[in-house]
C-alpha cells in the first residue's frame, strides 16, 4: 500500500500542488516556513483529521484534498469501504472537499462515503507523528498491538480473544435466562404464540399444493368445458360421430381386408390396440369429470386457508419451512423457560467453566507480556540513545485491568529525557522531535504493520553528526518495506531518500504560495548542498554529491 499521488488545492499556502510520491523513503526539504509540515498535515486532514479555518487558503472558499493509492483488492483495509458499496480495485482514490462553513464531502472512487468510514480507513493505514498531534501511534491499543507483535504473542492473543467471546456469549445467555425466568408474561406470550401457530395445523409443502389447487379451481369453467369437449370428441355422445366410433369402423374395414390378405393382420392388431387405448382415455376423462369439484364454497375455503398461510409467512417466513422451524425453536424456548431453574444451573455451570478458561488465557498472556517488558524497554532505550537522546530512557509500564478480549494488561510507554527524572507517559512529556524518534524506534524494533504508511514531521530537528546519520539509516531501512514520508532538515537524511522533494515559496500577485518540486540529478545536489552548509558553491555541491553517492551505496 502506498500513496502515488497527493493533490492539495487551496490548503494553507498551497494554491494547487500535485506531488507524485514513490515507494520507500520520501523526503521533503526546504527553507523554514516553506510549508513542508503543512504538506504532511494535509494527509491527516484527508483521512478525517481536523481542518481549521487557518488552513483555508486565500484563493477559494473551499479546500480540496485528494490522494491516489495503490492497494491490493484483497487487502482487509477495503472492509470499511466495502460496507458502503465501494468496490475493491488495485487503485483507490480518496477525496475530501470542505467549505468554509464546515460542510464536508468525502468521496472514495468518486462516490460519497461517510466521514467515519474514511477515518476508520485512515486509522488502519496512517502512522503519523507531527509537531502538534499524534494519530493513533501512542494510543493504548497501538502500544498493546505493537508489544504483542514484538513478542510474537499473536497465538496467545487469539486464544484469549476466543475465550473472551465464548464467555460473553454464555454470560449473556445466562443473564437473559435469569431475567426471563421471573417474567411470567413473557412465558405466557411465548405460549400464546405457540398455540396460535399449532392451531393452524401447518404441514410441510402445504402452501405449494394449495397454490396448485387454487390455480386449478379458479380455472374451473375452462377446465369443465374443455374436459367435456374432449369426452364428446372421444365418445360421440350417441351420435356415432365420436373418435372411438371412427376407429371401430376403421378396425372393421381392416379386419375384412385381412381375411383376404393375411399380411395386414399386424396392422389390424395395431388398430385394435389403438382402439383399446382410446377407450381407456375415455374412461379416465369420464372419471376426472366426475371428480372435478367446482363448488364455490370449496374455492372460498381454500382461499381463506391461503390467506392464513400468507399472513403467517409474512410474520415468520418468508417460506413455510421457516415458519415450521420457528415453531420448533419456540417450543424449545418454552421448554427451557418451563424448566428454567435446571436450564439456568446448566448455563451458570458453563459460564463458570468459560470464566476459568478466560482467566487461564489472561494469566498466561499476562505472564508472557511481563517477561518481555524489560527487554522491550531496553531495546527501545538503546534505539533512542542512538538518536541524540543519550540520557533518554523508555519503560513499558503494565497495569492490571478487568478481563477483556485483549487480556488483563493495560500497557503504556513511559519516557524520561534526563537521568534521575521520573518516567512519565510519553505523549505528555516528549517534544515533537522526541515523539517522532520514539515512533521510529518502535517501527524498526519489531514486526510492523504490513500496509502502514509512516509519516514523520521534524524527526531530525536538532540532531547532528552520528545521531542524524543513525536516524537516516533507520528511516532508509524502514523505507525498504514501507512507504515513509519525512520532513527533514538534515542533508544525511535527504541523501538516503528514494525520492526527494523541495518545498519552496514564491509570490504571485502579492500573494505568497507554496510549491513542491521533485529533485533529481543537479537540482538534488544543489538542495543537499544547501542543507549541508547553507551554500551552493562548487565545494558544497561536491560534498553533496559524495553524500548522495554514499546514500545510494548504503541502500
């Protein structure tokens, strides 16, 4: 999964900018205040983030943000979009249009979709750490999921999730039984409904047979006239003109001929068989006419029955088999309610067993997590100390909470930037740059979300020397498996980028606007030289080209 194209219209300093992003590490550089961070912030806004009035540009009364993403049609990320009728494809186009009055329209593949659907999609994709906001990266759910992936605890997590769902299902059933056991009107209502259905004396397939019979009766006059005409044509009704009389005459003539020519005897036999068959048909038609019931009262009685079946199917159907199945289930419910004390004891016994299994799963999962707490904290601490936080320390704190599908552990990341300080929740004490570096440490210290898009704003702010080089190395490594977008001030980071962009400002009709240009070859060397020393002379450019060559070699 990656964003291949990002479009910003009337967003902050951007009148209209279209950025063609690529796989791997994408770096945005430029002078301070050029709008680099705004470009990344637009991605958060696109996926349901807050869009303040300060972010409306001076050119229109609306903001339009649009992203083109490559996404496997089988990726689970499509699920929220599938729920609103968006068909999967290899390309997904997401758009947000917001007017100054706050009216917002989101579209996916060109069709309007609810805000919550876009936010849910964004939460599944975007790992964003900016100067003033976080997006899920340090939420309790994210920390727990990261920790479980880090420790390869997925089998235990899944076992606990199944145990919790089994327990809750039995618990709800027992609670419902407890409530209904004391509710006599509820039982009486069930009994009355059962009696109503049993009084109908329903039988499988009755509706289909009844429909066929009604069709026959409603066509009664046509049936009678046609049947009588058929009988008259066969019998002749005493006139001697019937088909049987004609066949009898033919038979007599054939017999007369056969007395002179015996080769006709086979033909005579065939005519005799035909005469017998026609006689049998006449008897069957006569019997059918005798049994034909054209009584209007019979038709009325069957139509009343058909109406009864139609109404009961509308209530409990749609098919008669569904109604009969409902009646069977109803009788089972009544039996359980009539024996509620025994049934409740059975459910409570199952509930106790399910609770014990859940507790066992929670205990084993918690023990596995506790064994990894120190190791994870030490590894993360080592990572951030390599990024110019020499006295920084990370601790994974565990508190116990009520059992849930995720176990009994509530995890948080505690952070201190100086020796001797009391560790506190990371999101409350770390600066924007420190948060970004911790997020990077998390991303490279264990299994990462396969389809995540990582966005880091000002991750290398204030860094230099080996620390900046280490951040660049880790970003490049993360870019080998994920799309990464970074705002950077460090030449060593820009040199390792797979794709490099410069954000700059220019004045147009007395209005300042931001623009984005892709860099390659000479233009990239010039920008890296500026980042290195603020100079763009021949010596600075030579150093920049050497740095770029090293970055390509290390990839």
